[in-house]
């Protein structure tokens, strides 16, 4: 039994899913025009290692409570159609190889679940381990439910997901992979038997070279 885990932003896709979602909402006038600049500021904090993921989630998600669930569903459908056209063939092929080999595949991302799931469907990835949005009356409140799927919590979240599926823990698999671009994912990269750095940031590239990890630069 083998396990393949995939980060989303700048790994399977060459852009930030949260920014793409924010731009769609700004275009729909669901968020103010300054929301893009605010989100970009959070992205810079993420790269610097200083991000408060709860604050970012709250700023991006809380305004959605003003809209009906049907409207949110409509925007998500538009979002899925738009981003499907932006997915590189190289990463489609990467995921397909693992699926064709019968590996258990999961997307593991700090992105909020309802934003990540459209991408998982585009890739044909059955399982999603993501940051969970707390819901009140069926709509996201702006708060995070449980641990965010972020940094060291990714390992905990994956282990919890495996347990719920009745599957062994990461180290018990015959082989396991995790594909990521970011040094923030070093805890989960270090937990698998085959860590893969994809278009890695400077710190992850240096770590991957030092430890002989595979580095991919898909087109």
C-alpha cells in the first residue's frame, strides 16, 4: 500500500488558490477592491514565516456570511470552471501516474476546504485534507474549525485522516510521497519516505539539496 500527498498552491498549480478566489469575489463585488492587496500582504507574511492563518481566514471568509448558500455555490461553480483551465498538463500527468499505480492520493493544503475541493475534482483526487471553515447556520463564520492544515499541523491532520479511513500511519506505508513548494511543509516532507520539492522556495531548495531530496521543476 502506497500513499501520495500533494500540496496545492505553487505545487500542483502555479498560482495561489486563495488569491484566485479573492479576485473572483472582488469581481463579483462580494469583497471590496482592497481585499486583493490585503490578501497579498498575507501571502508575504506566509513567505516570511509570520502568517497568522486565523486572521487571513477571517478576513477572506467572514464576509461570505452576508450571502445566501446558493450564491456561494454559484461562485464556487464559476471558480471551478475558471481554474480548471489554468492547471498545467505536467501536474495533471504527475497526479495521474500515482492514481494509475493505485496509490492512495490526497491533497493536503492550508487552503480552506471549500476552495480546495474544486481543484481536487479537477485533478481526480478523491481525498482532501484542508483547513476546515467553522460553519454557523450552514455558512462559514470566518473562524477555523480545529487545527488549521498548516506547518506542523499538516502531519497531525494527515495522521487523523488516515486513522478515520482505517489506514496505517504514514511511516507504515510501503512507500509515501509528499510534493510541496514550501519550507513551511518540512514537517510533513520529513515524515514521508519520498519527499519531493516542487519549484521550491529558497529555504526548501537548500534543505532538499542538503538531504538529497528530489527537486522537480515541472513546466
